[in-house]
C-alpha cells in the first residue's frame, strides 16, 4: 500500500509540475521535465517517510516508550539481543 500511495504521489506531482511549466511556457520542455522528475522523487520520499514516522508513532503507542529503533537502542546503550550477549 505504501508503494502504491508513493507512486501515485510521484505521478501526480510529475504531471502537475511538468504540465504547468509546459502550458505556461515558463521553461524549456526538457528543463520542465527534469524539474518535474526532481519534484516527484522528492514528493515520493516525503510521502514514504510520513508512513514510516506514522508507523513508528503507532508502535510507541502500542508497545510503550521502551520500543525504539535498533540504531537508537545501540547508541543509547539499551538492551540488545546479540550473539555475544546470549553467551
């Protein structure tokens, strides 16, 4: 679902940016398409990141403040499950 939503956002952003630049002849067509590709990729990353942040907040809500990302857990010195710790 996230990929479908991200791809939809990217396609709509491309159409809007490229279409508006081409219709109003603000930029050369190639530059307009390049700008539209850059804008659509940026919008796709932002949409995907919003889903990640939302799921992170949901995990914290369900499992409490002890739930952290693995990288945060390692940096904070919290409990981790490694082969070394199990020995």
